[in-house]
C-alpha cells in the first residue's frame, strides 16, 4: 500500500507498536509526525524513518494536555497544510490487583489511554472537518476492550471505553467522510509488555490462549494500521480489527 505525501500523526511512537506503525507508513512514502511524551525516543524513531529514506518530524506531546495536542496539530499543519491520518497509539499499562488499585493510578491510566485518544481525536477531527477532505482515525485498543484479565481493571476499563469512543466518533464523523476504527492487538512483545511477559507463569498462560502459538510482533499491528488507513478500507468504520493470533476465538 502506498501513501505518497499522506500526512500521518502517530502518537506514542517513541517505541514498540507505534514506532513500527510510523516506520511502516514512512516506508509507504507517507510524511509521519512522531508524537510522544518521550522526546528522546521520538527523535530515535524519526532518525530511523529518515535512515530508511522517509520523512518525519517530531512533536513532543503529552496526550493528557490539550495545549500540547494543539501544538502537535500545528506542527503537522505548518509544513504540510493538512492531516490525513491519525493513529491514537499512546498508551500505558500496569498490573495491580483491584483491591490495591489507587485512585491516582486509575486516573493516570484512563487519562492517557482514553482521555488522550479523545483529546487527540477531537483536535485532529476538527481540522479534518475544516479541510473538507475526510480522513482516517485509528485507535489502538486491545483484546482487553472485550475481555478482562486479572490485575488490569484500570487498563481494561480504559480499552473498553476506547472501543465505545471509536464507535461514537465513527457515527458522528461519518457525514464528514472520516472513518474511525480501532485495532485490538493480542499479546505483542514490546517494551510495554516486557515486565508482564518476564513472569514465566503469566507468559505460559498468555501463550496457551493464543491459538496461532506465538505472540504478536509490532509489524503485525503496523500491517493492520496501514490497511485501515488505505482506500481498501474505505467502507469500514466504527469497528475493531482484532490482531490477536486467534485469542478472541475462544
């Protein structure tokens, strides 16, 4: 799939899944805006994009802060004049038993994973509506949008909410020719999941629940993102594409 001169913002692109998504779009000749609170990691992603012959700019962005999101949007518009695709990838995860979960940690996870997607989606969608060209918004959700696992009440709530936000956005933005979809990764080996997967008991449990017999790779999710951003997915909106090795079968 080719995205020559398409302008794509990817949040959370300093590492892992979202770095892979940014690189895949760049390989398809898109212009990529690397947005992350981790400025050093974002610069590293941008360097990898440029080393591969792609084009990237960095916008240091905390997705909990509307003023920083507005600056991210302006950073994309200043050189390119438009935004065609937004990938809401910024997310965090911790493992804490429900009875030990603090209100502060609950709020922190929801602020990044759910409120951040709302704020970024709203800011970019407003610009897409103003421009009148339509666009694509992709929210990185999870299999935990539909199923619960122990010690993840806050994370599961954020991802379940993100799925319903996706549906609501898709419904309201459809008249403006803006497609909004979600991707539900299964277990993917990234820096975010490294701690969880370092527990051999948990790792074995998760692997046994993945019928294809392996964990996901960031490239698997990048493939799904470029598909949903392409013209081939032009009649798809308001849904979630599970990329999970078959987890949701059972």
